[in-house]
């Protein structure tokens, strides 16, 4: 088999692109799990929802409002979609998840799993399961960039940079700011943080909204790359859960690194042994579970 | 001890507390005046820690009445109770391992004016200043205890609930804590001390409440302590 280094680099770049989405999604899962102790199975559905808010805003919102020429553009979608979906998350936390904190974690998982199925079901009813393409990609992000070793689509380069930027800002906000210190302390001992006068219930609600908003953000960024489909979330989330298991739930930086490197591993496998590309992450998961059950960055509990 | 009877800062009546199926406190009545230092004495498991947790609403279910600075708190969430001016130093110290010393110190938000400034705190606790960038749980037990105390002095809380602060610490550190508590009392803090170390408590407190099986069995003012020693030994099992 002939392996050119161009081919390897090209697949690594594409893998990094996928990995950036894994990173944002597993980051949100880790933040939510840290404070709420809930494994948010609906995370993939919110990612899908994020992409659909962008798609609907671009194609359907104008006609609905009686202005056929109106399209909610990509930049607006980057901002509005996480807000809309984050707000939905806040609503879900306030009305449903809140009631489950006193019972076993399993109930939270079941509830969010149910929500994911409902959301996916609703969208399957109205949209094509094989996907609708999103045409709102801005002019400036069309075309390709010459990276010397390959011609790389401008939009993909942008999506890698943007995703990494968002990951870094989130990491910084949690690990290095005053507000983040409440979140870190709340993850360890929410009762005590509340006993110091911090409104922990509100913090929990906003954290869920934020985590869910991150998923929606990833959905918008992904929309121009993959076609927007009701099942895009459930396909993605299975891989992301494997990423989370490998990285361990404990650490923010851990979930970012794991997401990126597993994306690249996937890319690499595509060159070396393509049939294993879709399963290599799961092999890694089994390996890590056997050797370090708490995950690479996780702490034993 | 204050000359004229000062106003009641905390008054508890008929407090019951539950964890799941177990009924821990059975009708506690207790009151603390402004500037007073009161201890809760009793064996392990008598319910002393639960009294402190109930004051902050950290138990699963509580009934009765708890008034802090005149306001009824039985229905309030913990963060609202804390904002009435209650500072809490838990038995396990509760130092956050993912926060460094300074972040731990600055974590509790300012709830009232009149707390100590950061400079004052670092003057009082010099080793915290030297180690402010270390992670919280890398400190020694004594230093962690000092940190747990220091962080509630900044916030303006005037009612301090201190749970077993001398537990497992070397005698020198216990002495330092005794000195600190005296200073705090002089500054006008109102303090409830849950203490296993009777001699430590006896020197400091204005009054002692003896807790047994979830009820208050006796209240002993400082002056009557000598005369009550025999009965007290019975309760404490010493």
C-alpha cells in the first residue's frame, strides 16, 4: 500500500474537523454532567436542533413571515440558534430535570433519552431523513485555501478554528474566572456553595442552558458541511459518548483533547485501513475501559 | 458576656429534622443572642451537626421555626438563609480541590458590609498568603482549617456556625484556633461552636447546650459549669 504524506495530512485535517465537533459536544456533556450529575442523552438532539434552527431560519422563516426574500444569514444563526436552543434547555431543566435530582441518575438519562426520541421523531415527520443541504454558507467562506500540502475548503478551516476557539474560551471561563470557580466548586459540593449564599439552583439551570447551547452551536457550524437531517444527532452522539467514556467525565481540557485526538485517529485510520475507520473509536473505548475504567482524564469515584 | 441582654440573633423553636426515613432532631429549642458564643456539646451522633445543617436548610426536611435576625427561614432555600448573615464552616472543612487557596478564600460572595478585608485576613492568616496559588487540598489539615475559617470572615456574615474545628489537629494549632475565636468574639461575631474537645469549648463559651438523642437536655451557663461537671460527664460519656 502506498501512503503519501499528503494523503495522511489531508485525512488528519478532515479528522481534526470531525474531532472539533466531538470536542464541543463532549465538552458540553462534561459540564452538564459535572454540575447536574445527569448524562444528557438529548445532547445529539440539541445538536440536530441547532442545525435545523439555522436551516429553517434560512429557508422557511422568510415565507412564514410573509417576506419570501428574507433569509436569516449564517452569522445570525451562529448567535440565535444557541440562544433559542439554550432557552429550550432552560425550560426543560426548570420543568422536568429539576424534579429528578433527588432520585437515581438513571432517571435523568431516561428522561433525556426520551426527549431525544421525541425531538427526532417530530423532525423526521417534517424533514427528509437523508438530509437537506444548508445553502446559507457566506460568500467569504466559500472556496478553498492552499495549505501547501493540500487544497482545503475554506469553510472547513473556519469551522476548525471557530470550534477550537469556542472550546478554549469555555475552558478559560471555567478554569480561570471567578464565575468558573463557582461552577468548579458547585461540581464538587453544591450544598456548601449554596450555604455560602450562591444561588445554586439558578446556576444549575444556566449551566444546562449553556451546555445545550454549545451543542446547538456545533450544529450550526456543522450545517454547511454535513447535510441537515433529523438523525444527524443520533449518529453523532454515539461516537461522542465513546469519546466521553475514553476521556473520562472529569475534566474540561480532557474532553477537548480526547475529542480532537480521536477525530484525528479516525482520519488516520481512513488512510491506513479504511474498513476500520468507523469503529476505531469503539476499539479504543474497549481498550481504555479495560486499562483505565475511569477514562484517560477521569478520576476514580 | 454582654452586660445588658442583647437582641436575639437566632431563635429556634420546636425544630424537627429528617433524613429520608430517619427522624434526627426531635423538637429543638435554642436561642443565641448577638455577640454570644454558644457551644453544642454531646456525643457523636447526638444531632449537633444536624442542628447546624438545619439552620442553613441543608437537611432533607425540617419543620418548626428558625428565625435569623428576626426573619423566619424555615421555608427559605439555603442561599437565602446564608445571605441573612450566616457563615458556615463544615466538619469536613469543605475545601475545594479544584480551586486554589485564593479562589477558595474568595469563593463565598460578600453578603453584607462589615466583613474583614482580604488584607486583614492575610495578616491574620499569614501562611495562607504564602500559599495562595497552591491548590486547596494540598494544604495541611491545620492550614485547611484556617482557610475554611478565613473564607467566612470576609463575607460580612455575623453568625458563624463552626463544626468541630479542632478535630484531628495538633495542640499548637488548637491553641491558635482558640486565640482566633477569642479575637472574633471581641470583634462582635456571634458564634455557635460544635465541639468534641470540651476543654477548648469550656474556656471560650458563654453558654453550653447539651444535645442528646436529637433533643436539648440541658443548658448550662458558664458560671454553672463547675457545678454541672458530673452530669455533663454522664452525657458526654467521658
